């Protein structure tokens, strides 16, 4: 039933809470009225009470400008206002001017309507019950005897009194239901997210997606390279298992080293993911990982012969640039393992230019027949390009002199460092 159902009762309770929240402001309003009308009993004068009520609402609005007023109002509204479960409301503190004004408007409307409905409930319910019981209890007629007619008219009044009492209760119920519906109707407007809230939420979501995309790239580069290297080395060891035990032993050692290193990197990345989910908000920092100082170990166990030339001192490159450069080399070697030809080594040159740029050139032999495109491929080069762009660098990839050549140029100082 719309007037007596569970939702209507909850909204009525929500209004009663609003009336209770209004009481401190109303009492201050009565003190103000009493200062300039000392000869009037404020609680016995309806006009004085209305004036005190008018003083109370602005004071309530001012206190509702505090940032924490909005999450408290949203929590109570969600519980008692009968709102749809999927209705988007702003749960965080009101930080902007627009959000605070909306929050203050909601709080003022809540306590204003709540004060009216609470007053009606406290006064009209006892009166309606007394009117309803007048025909049956003479004691209920005594307080109202000065206002009751005599003779046959009194009989009609007593006969109609129960219907009048019921009508009063129905009218009160209807007013409470209408006030509750008005609050529920205004909740999306006054408690919903402002454009600034939506923009902040979109920025947080974009930051979280960027971090997860970066972590996925770390997993792709690290695990993908390890699986390619292990597969190649295991296949080569199987073919010479009986004829070349020394090679098999070296291959198993390389597999052990590669998997141990990859498990450590995998554990680091998954730890960051678990920490982010446990914290529930905010984006974790860039995951730590190996840099160019660990390049020799990578080349020793990558599963390919590599001719490595370093110009300058790549080991002196530190921080984000070193880690991203390591991942670019690792992904380039993974591509060479999966798609490159055999018979000659991969050539890798890393140059630290005096102009403040790190250049990586990796050339691998092309296969003698068209490379097989595996499902899910194509992410490696895109990931390399994304890494370079985030650092303010650039990449090139394509055929050159019978080789597949990957070139990456990275600034030694990232854009964030340049701004500082």
C-alpha cells in the first residue's frame, strides 16, 4: 500500500530523523525570538514558533556546507528514503562549491519537511485519537466540552467524530508520504554526483586502468619472453639429448635461471595487484623491475646468440628509463625467438648519446619463409611503442637489409623529471 507500506514507513522515519536534527536549530531560533519578544510565550504562540522555524533553516543550511555533511546525508537517504539500489549518489565529501550548495539544499529540505511532519505527528496523532474515541469515552469529551454543541447537534458530532479522527490520520499519512516522495525525487539532483565529481571519478578510473595496463604489459613482456626462451631451449635440448649432454646441461641451467628470475618478477607484479585491490583506492606506483644493469644475465639466458655492443655506459642509466629499456630489449628478443630466422646471431647495440638520449637498435634475421602469426600476437610491438611514448621517446620497426630491425630512442630524463 502506498501510504502504509514498508517504503512509506521508512520515509516517515527518515522525516522524523530530519525533525530531530532540526531541534537544536529550532531551540536557538526560539531564543532569538524571545530576545525581542520577551512578553510572549514562544511555545504557546504559533506565530512565534513559525518565526523560530524560519530562523532555524538558514542555520541548518550553513552547517550543511561542511564537506562531511554529504556522505552522512547519502548514507541515511540510501537506508531510509526508498531509493533504487543502482541510483548513483555522491558518497564522498563535498569538495567543490557546487557540491556543498547541493548538499546544503538537501539537508535544509530534509530538516524543513522533517520538522513539519514531526510536528504534525506529535500534535495531530493524539488529537485525532481523542476525537476518534469521544463517542466511547466520556473522559475524552471533558477537555473539549467548551467547544462541543448541546442537544441534538452533540449527537451528530459524536456520531461523526470517529470518521473525523480517521480522516485526520489519513491526511497525516498522506502528507508524510508526499513529503517522503518529494525527498526521494530530489535526491538524485541534490545528492547525485556533480560534473566535477564525475570528472574526478573518470580520472581515478583512467589512472587505475593505466596502472593495470602497465602491469599487464610487465607480465606480457616478462612471462612471454621467459616462455619463448624456455620453449626454444627445451626443444633444442630434446633434439640433442643423446648426442650432446653438455649442451643439454647448459640448456637446463638456462631454463632454471630464466624461470627463477621470471617467478620473482611475476611475484612482484602480482603483489602490487593484490596490494592495490586490498587498499581499494589509488593507483600503485610503477612496479620495480630489472634495469640495464641486469642486461648481461638476460642475454646469457635468452636462448639466442646475441652480438651486444654498448656505446657509452648503459649501466649508468637509472630509474624508469633503465627499466623500460630493459623491457624493450626483452620484448625484442622475445619477438626474435618467436618469429626470427636462425643461422646468425641477433645484433644488439645500445648507445648513450651525449645529447641526453638512449638509443636501442636490435636486428634479428628474417625467417626463410613467412612467419606464422600466432593467435593473440601483435601486443609486443604495441607495448614497446607505448613504453617509449610514455617516456617521451619513439620507436621504429620494420625490415632493413634482410633483417627485422627494432629501433627505440628514449630521453634520459622523463617528462615528469623535466617538469621538476
